[in-house]
């Protein structure tokens, strides 16, 4: 069923509402200059209104919200030291090479500069769309609504829990890698699910944040894969990984 989802281009509908989220990074005295807003590389964010693809996050105090929070508490109580270590590692590594657990140590940016460039562009698309969605929904993070939680990863003060940026990035990267190495699709997707779940292990996201990330990643990837620019970069990365012996000649 997953393979069919990869081949479906989810942009048959023309999105008319333009996204207008803006970034306003105020420089500090130590900063050389304000950071310019990110620009999408593959997609046209002015015609892809990703917010219509997601339901509103559970309202605070609702039964759904309470169930979401209860799951965060449950994960916190059951998480092991090894799971915390893995979640912290994933918190630090928000790029394509988090999937080295699938492809091995040869899957690294020094050995694969073209693949690294593709991964950076994919992450950029998440940054653009994700920032817009976070600004639209402005959901508080679990630890911002319940101070009895004990998060173990980097904390933020912004209300930007929905959707999870890490999970969104992970799924976009997974879908991209599955196009390069379709014979390893299920390993790749399993790693993406684990990577996304680690945001709950960290205590910095609700399960519904992660599910929203997966849902919107399908749509954004459908847009990306329909663009000639993405297809060109994908082919370059595929050839590079093939030369490195990380994918078979038939991929």
C-alpha cells in the first residue's frame, strides 16, 4: 500500500489560498545580520495551502487533548535510558543522514555531497511549509501546558508544536530515500516512524503533532516529485549512492 502512496501525486487540486506566514528574526548584538525568510526550492508555497490539509489540533481541555497529553505521560513513564539517548541524538540530527541506521556508515555527507545537497533542499521545503503551519495553529507544546512533564530535549518558548518540524523533515526525507532505494522502502519508513516517535519520547511534541507531520509530508512530497528540478536532483543523488554501493544497479 505504501508504494502506491509514493506514486500518487497529491497536487491534482489547485490550491487558491496563499500562505502568508512570515519570519521576523530580530538580530541580537552578536548576530551579523537578520536572517532572511526562507524561500521554497521545489514547491510554490503561494499556491500550496497546506493548512487546509490538516485538521485543527485538539483544543486545550478537550477529551482529545487530554488523551494526547496522557499518551505523552505514558511514554515518559515507560521510556528507557537507551530510548532517551536515541531521542536526544535524533533531536540533534535533523537531516537526511539520520537514515544512516538503514544505509550504514558510508551514508554520510562527506562521501555523498549531492545527496547531502538534496537533503538540505528537502529540509528547506519543510522549513518553509512547517513555519507557515506552526504560525497558523500556534499550539503550545506539552511541557508548556503541563509543568509536571520532564522533557529531555531542547526546549522552546514559542507555541509551535503543531505539526512537528523534525517529524515532517523525517518523513519528507524518508519518502525521498524510498524513491532512491525502493527495495529498502519498509526499512526507511520504519526509521521515519521511529524518528518521529522520538519527538514524543523527548517530551516536546504530542502524538497528534507527529501524525499531522506525516499527513502533510505526503502532500508536500507529491508536489515536489512532480517538479523537474526535484527529479533532476533525485537522479543525481541516486547515481551517487549507486556509485558508492549503497543502492543496487536496478534502483
